[in-house]
C-alpha cells in the first residue's frame, strides 16, 4: 500500500511540475501583439512622399503618387503581421529597419517586396530586394494576403500566405521604423500588427 501511495504521489508531483513548465514556456512566447492599424485611423503614421493615402472601406489605400506610410516608432527585433490587397499593376511592400526615414530605399532599409510584375522576378513578391531572392514567386494580385515578417538580430524571415519565402542572415540594418510602400497600381493595407521580440 505504501508503495502504491509513493508511486501515486510521485506521479502527481511530476504532472504538476510538467504542467507548470508548460505554462511557463507558453508565457515566454513573447510580448503581446500590438495593433498599429485597424482600418479606422491613420494616427501614428507619417505620410512620406506624394502617395494619396486615405481611409476607404476599413483600409489604408493609395492609387496615385509615390510614397510611404511611416510608423511613428522604431523597432529592432520584432514580428510584423499585415493584411494587404493589390491589383495587377501594384508595386508595394513593407520597408523594415529604415535607417534614414527621410530617404527610404533598399539601401537604407530592408524592402520586403510585393510586386507581381517586377521586371526581375527574383526579387518580386515575397523577396527582400537585393538581399534574398524568391523562387517560386507567390502572386498577390486581386486577393487579401497575409504578409508576416520576423527580424531578430541578423535573421530575417518572410512568410507570404503561410509559405516561407525568405530565411536569411544580414547585418546591414539594425533598427528603425517601418514603412508601407506605394509606387503603382492600387494598394490597400488593413490590419497591421507588431510584436517586439
């Protein structure tokens, strides 16, 4: 009887410890997601350039000019999750770790591209321009897409509609705000969230 009681007690202690460990590990998953854009306001964003960003049908939308919506805050290590819609002619994307917010370009930031008709498709939709090629290139045209970007130290990953398109190491840009790009076509961004790592 004592042996059964000892075995039962040991199993209970083990189960309790395993349960506590599981809760701790889940609690360390990272900071909570912060919604930076929910389709109702462009507060917290700076319009850089001539793009005609406006609110329409719960999205930040542009269809003329060239420019960016720049985040107010800077980030070093983070995850971004954005929902976007583009037409066939669109040239868009998200620039991360912008080191010079006054001159946003692939030389001052990482350009995560959304450009189905890019003349050189190796850096088209799902790629990081001049850093990580994509093959095969996913298509974004005519539907809502989910773009997920993770930057942690030198490691950069991009996931487009659930498919990993980039996993690369690069140290050119360490931190900075991020920018939603408009260069051509019709571009719409709706829910945009970030989670610092």
